[in-house]
C-alpha cells in the first residue's frame, strides 16, 4: 500500500491481507450503516457538512471490528479514518 500525492494505491497482495469480515457472522445493524452512508451522500450533494455522520460511521466500523479504545486512538491520530 502506498500513499501518494494522487491518493491511496492498494496492490493485489496488500488487498489480500485486509481483514474483510463475513457480515453474516457478526452483529451489525446493516440498515443503520446504510442509512449513515446514504445521509452522507445526500448531504455532500447539497454541499452540507457530513462531519457528524462520518464520525458516527467511523464508530460503527470500530465496533464492527471490535477495536479497543487504544486501537481507536491510533486510527484517529493517523488521520486516515
């Protein structure tokens, strides 16, 4: 994986290492996550702030992956959430 001036590049070998969850085996409110994403898209189209929805989506994803407070802090401080 590389971060370049033109964005993030993910190569096939890197993609194979990503932790993709089987959603049928985890407890997640998929309809709520979908609603958050739909709201973000709608608000962005209107030129409105999506900060609140994006923060909530981040925390739903953190819960989905079972991240600890320390792991969340690392993600938040990295600036790539």
